[in-house]
């Protein structure tokens, strides 16, 4: 086993390549149940029509839990858009299509998105008034059972250099619920990462391809923003609070402040 070839380093994860295998090694403080759950989520997605890397095993490496899957040689969509900016429109359109395809799947054993949002809002540091308002909004929205990725951004799509197929990775946050909520989270993540042009174009294309009207996505943005506060740092929480307070959901709160003060 070769752990010298690092692919990427994240907050609590280091990803290595070992020949034709990919090793996702978690920090020691990552719970065993969370690691196994992510592997199980991805294994269940192997049974759908979404293309994902095959899970080979879950193991322990030097006292750290690791998910071993097939290695997909290629580049992710974020890398490709940076490398070929003239193809950004093409890549964002593919990104929106893939998201719609994910939502067409069914995984009855996935946890419920609404339950996940409620738990996160309950454990957040939001005011009691905010939490009550968000709970009320959440209860009014109908339940759905579409597969939701939960962290779908362009870096989660690897385009294989072997066969050109798009592979979707990182299924830790996968749930079953409302596709509009999953789209709202993607939109918010792109805005928070300083990619507003991508976010706006993605949302426009997603609405066109999914048939979901914009206002259905709009009502989810304060809810997913509230959920994100649980894992966000202090500066990000301040920005997320502005999205929570902005009931319209889609206009950048900072842009609203500029308009009011101009």
C-alpha cells in the first residue's frame, strides 16, 4: 500500500492514490459510524443509474478509518472550468444535468432530508425566534423522497480521461428529500465559495432542465443556510445569517444592503 501519492487534503480527510485504488483516509477523530455510513451511501448509489466509483472496502490504516474505492483518472469540473474557461457554459450545463439525474433516483434507506435539517437547526446557535420560524417553514413544505447529494459542487464531478464518463463522488451528506432543497444548497455553496456567476447560471439551467420553478428553490435557501451554520466558521456564520434573514432567498444580502444605501 502506497500512501505517498496524495490527491487532495481537506479538513478531516486525506485522499491518496494507490495504483488503481483510491484511499480516503479520515482523521482519528472521525466517527467509525460516519465513515461506514458514507461508504454505505455510495454503495447504494452503485445500484442506481448514477455513475460512482465502486466501493472496494472499508478498512483501518495506521489507526485511521479509510474508504477504499476504484481510482478514476481524470479531472473534476472545477478544474476543467479553470483550465478551459471558454467551455464554462458547457460544463455548467452538464453539472445541472447531472444534478437532475441524481434527483431522479430512489434510495429508500437514505436518511430523511427534513429530519437532517431539523436536527441541524435544533443544534445551531440561532435565536429561538429564528429556530421557531424555520421549523414552521419546514413543516409547511411537502415531503419528497428524491435522492439529494447534499454537497453537490463542480469538484464532486470527475470526468474520466479513459471513457469520458462523469463520476459523482463524496456521498457523506446524501439523503432522500426535496430536489429543490438540494439545488438551494448547491446554489448557496457556490455563492459562499465566491462563484456567483456559476451559481446564477447553474440555477437558471437547473430550473429549465428539472421543471422546478424558481420560487420553490427560493423558499429552501434560509433553511439550508441555517443548517450550514452548524459546520461553518464564525465569518461564514455571519454571512449565512444574512441569507437566513433574507426571506427572498436568491438575492445576495450584501447586494440588498448596497441597493438600500445607494
